[in-house]
DNA sequence: GTTATTGCAAATGATTTGCACAAGG
DNA sequence: CCTTGTGCAAATCATTTGCAATAAC
C-alpha cells in the first residue's frame, strides 16, 4: 500500500512541478499509517509527534494536495470540521454508516447500491463520477437487548464517540 | 403545505415551551415560500426584504429550530456553508445529484435505492433512520453533443452555478 | 540561482454567544 | 410579571493567506 501511495504521489508531484519536502513525506506517512478517519487538527497533533516544527498551515496545505491527487477523500460525518478518509485506495467505492447510538462509523461497499445509483444517474441523463452515501442508523442490538456491541467496542478501542458541541 | 408546516411548528413550539414571535413567523414563511435550497446568508437577505430589522442571529437561531423540528434539513453540497433544503416534507426520502459540469442540483427519489441501503443497514445490524446520498455526475448531453441542457437551463433561470471561492 | 515551500501571525468567513432590552403568554 | 426571544457586537473556530526566510532541484 505504502508503495503505491508513494508512487502515485511522486507522479502527481512531478506532473504538477511540485517538490518533495520532508514535511510532505512525514505528513503522508502519518496519514496512511492508520485506516482511521481524522480531522485536520487531529492529523496536526499526530504529525507534531513526528516533527514538532511542522506548522498547521503545512498540514492543511498538504491535505489539500492529497485530496487533489485523489489519495485522500473528504467525507461528511455531520461534524463541524471536515473529516478525511484514507481508505479509498483500498476500497474505491465504499460508503459510511453512522450509528446514532454511539457515533461509530462503519464503512461498507455494496455493488447493488452502486448499480441502483448508477441507474438513477443514467435515467436523469448523467454519468456518475462519484457518490457519497451516509446512512444514519440505530443499533438493533441496543434496541433488542439494551446493549450496543458497537458502543462497547468503541469504548474499548478508545475511539472517539460523538463530537461534544 | 403551508398549513401543515404551521401546524407542525406550533406543535413543536408548544411542546418545547417556546414562543410564537413575529420574526419566527416571517422567517418560516420566507423559508417555505420557495422550494430552492439556500444558505443562512441567502435566507438572511430574503428575510431582510420582509423585515429590515431582523438580525442574522435570529435567522441562525430559527434555522436551528426548524432543523430540530424536522421541518428543514441541512444537506451537504460540498460548499463551505451549510445548505438548507425545505423539500423534505414533500419528498421525505429524496436525495441529490450534483452536475459536475454546471453545478445544477437535481433531486430524486428512488425506492430501489432505499431498498438497497436498508438492506445494507440490516446486514450490518442496524436500522436506518435517515440517509443522504450525493451523486456527483457529468451531463451526458454535454459529453455527446458538446452542450449541457442543464447548463443552459441554469443560465436561463438565473440559478446560481457553482460557488466562487 | 530560481522557484516552490514553510512557519508565523494575521486575516477570513461562517456561525455562536453574552448581554441588556423588548415582547409573548 | 416572569421568562423567552431579539439585536448587537464581540467571540469562536476552522481554515486560508501574505510574507520573509528556507529549502528543493
């Protein structure tokens, strides 16, 4: 994975007449070191642990680059900050289900859904380039058993639940 | 339509122990006087024409109320501001296709899509509460004939194309 | 050497909030 | 009256930008 990312990025950098810098290298390796979604601020903090000099501005600028190079995608999870998803290289057509009970985000790929949405596009006279689906849903286990396995899993892994505000 | 909105809003206001104010009445009637999507700022300008005293803060606060009452929905069209959609009362399960060529937004409802996404939810152990789908697509007519009827229609009706930035 | 890139701090822009006054019930 | 709502201006918060210094190529 790493290799393909480097390659794509180098290609992008060459094509655009940009430069390979230490900061970009570091940011990219932090971005793709995990498959979790993140915000710019969260990335900034992670990057700072690797290099305490890197500025917030450079993080934002590099994020813009990665999105432009289509290595990273912005997704809308209903927060006030933009969320970034590093998993589109592995799962080019995945979408997101957000648990209303615990905030957990589940990624899914489903060909039938894609077929249906493509069909909608076509019938409207368009050709789908990309789509984003967000399903907000309740956990059935919680409703039936009063316990949400996702909630528990989420607590255990320490993943962030819903945003404060 | 108007009647049902008033009724729902009154019910919401009563239930929450809120008050009916001139500003709220005016804002609501402006919001539902058209079926176009709008931003808070655009609404503010429209409201100002009716009552030049109304503040931006009240517009924002009322928007929050309407969303909470589920009379209005926030949608993500990839702009930097939140977009509001007043059409969910008429079309409870509609979604959006955005033309990459001209920025036109087309609303669509499709039962098959809903069936597929519900099925995805179920298979993951969830129960869908709501979903939002954004299809980004190219206009086939533009590709085939070099002309985009939507683009033309959009120009004629003077609707806003893509955001500046 | 050029030209792109960085870090910093200041600017921006949308949205929110504290507060004194006004208005609904 | 008593409490909620409003307008105003200031505050927030994420993100962007101008600029002088720094680093790619």
